[in-house]
C-alpha cells in the first residue's frame, strides 16, 4: 500500500493489505516446501488441454460495480451520484459511457474490453454478491474465497475444485499457481499448487551460477529420506526446472497484444505464457489491489479511472494475446469482495456496499449480455437504503464455470451447502 492508496481507502483495508503482504512474504517459502509430491520427470505436452484453464482475477478492496458497468438506463443512478456518475452514452459530457446493450455501458477506462464484448466473449453479471453479506474487507474476502461462512473451512473454492478432480494432464508438475506472495485463500487446499509471485524468479537466492550446485546438494542430502520431506524437495526441484524452461521474460505475446510494464501486466503475461507452455496448469489466481475508494474516487480522469485503465488494458491484452489460438481453452472470472454504496458520500467517494458486477471472459462465454435481475436504484429499492441489492449469488457464476468449463460435477464439494441455479453464462 502506498500513500496514494491510503488517501482513498479505509483503515481496515490498509491493515488487511499490509498484513497480507507480511504474511505472504513469510510463508511463501514454507508453502513451497510442503507441497504435495510431483513426478520427477517433466515433459512439455504437445496436445491441447482437455478442459479450460481457470483465471481468477480478484479486485481487492471492493470495486465499484456501478462505475465498472454503468446502469445508465436507471435514472436514479444520476440522482444518487450527482458528482461521480458516468454520463450516459448520448451525453455531450466528458467521459460518457460506451453503450453495451441499450441499458448498460462501460466507462471509457475499460474501453479495451469492448472487442471481447463485440465478439461475444465477455459477459457481465450485475447485482451479484450474497445475502446478509459483511461490510468488512476481512470477512467478505474470506467468505468469498472460501465460498463458505463456516469458520472451520480453511480451503478455497479453487483448491477444493483441484482436489476433487483428476489432473487435466497426468504427471503435470504444477496444477495451480497463485501469482501472489502468499497463497490466495481461494486456492488453499489445491494439490500441486503454489504461491509464486514471479515464476521467472522461482529459484534459490544467491548467485545464479551456484543454483545447480545447491540443487545437487539438497537432492543428495534427502535422497535416502523416506518421508514427505523427500517428496517436498523433489517438488521444489521439478517446479524450478519446469518454470525455468518457459523463459517468461522472453515470452512474445500474439496478435499485437501489449501488456503494461507493471506487476499486474506481468502476471497476466506470465499466465499467457503458462497456458501456451501447456504444462498442465489448471488454475491461476491474480490480485489487483487498491479498489477501496472512500474518497476522491475519480471515475473519470482520476484515481479509479487510472485503476480501471490498468485493468482494462491488461485484460484486453490477454484476450488479444490468446484469442488467436483456438487450442488454448481458458475462462476468466473477475470479481471483488463487495460492491460500493449506491449513494455517493460527502468525500466524492463510496463506502462498503453489497451488490456488485462480475466479469466473465473466454471463448466459451455466452457474451454480449448483462446477466442478472436488476433490483433498481430508487431509495425504496436499495438494500438498507444505501446498497445495490444482490439478486444473483456469486457462487452461481463460479459453479457454472466449474461444472461446464472445468469439467467438475462435484459442486457440493466445491461449494458446500449451496445448490446453484445456472444463468447460462457459458456453454
């Protein structure tokens, strides 16, 4: 978190973010060391995947869905947001929305998602979330990533998915990767899954020329050990060798795609490289921080506009990069722990809310449509008089992707205590 973020966000979000960074730095190495056993031989597969790779992009801080997908048809939107509303597409004002379907629009900062929409590969679910939700970042993130409010559940929905289905490619060295310093909760419990913030640098510290000697020494030391420690050492060795062979920084995007030169852009570029390497990665988690916009939200030319531009530019680049190869099956879901209040506050920002929008992108998406029942923005339609009500449970979106695109029918395991009703978002 930097001072610019702190100016926009609440104290809880600052503390949660700092705590996560410290925890992640401390446990990343330990998590790698206790990973499940992987086969010692690694071969790059030549055939395409049998099911989609899942890419989960988490917008931490509570992104404002009423800015990211503008309900310009609902005139109450402009009444309750006199200073931060995105103008309707027919407006003469600066920063007017890009029309999607005659009802909803994209802000100009997300314009690079329009090609995916026009090609039918982007869908948006609005008024998504959960009933009786928490306004705490800590609780809402935990509940969403675990997809359970049971305090005894410490695994995540992606982790349970991976644990309840056979490997997409038998013998794969790596099934799940969280491109973060600590394992994202959503991926907890996943076999062959690791937190690796930079796959190019998944290596021993010290001088590079000493790496081979260190690997040999460790392998020799543990060669005669007959317990999980030996398996962990082999896991680390094989993962390092596999990722080193991909050469992430030399990856050349296709279709003229250009990623931004920052952590988020690099994570998506690395994800594209992983998918093209076809080593059997089944799930990738990426964070984009900074969405807690209590003050000076700036959806047009300000702070949030800049953040959305970063999001849109890189998601657009990823789509352009991988949409030119039909062998690469992938589905991306973009979500956040909660939306913002429908009402603008006195600091030209928004506070912790409920209903939000979820983006789903990929070649098998039934796109060019905004899904979900719109609850309305009149004061008597708002939840508690402040929030966009959640009319679609976010788990319905995730469960449909898990079953239809990831081939997992064990939904009661992945989403315990929940029976989804599909919206038809993916084929």
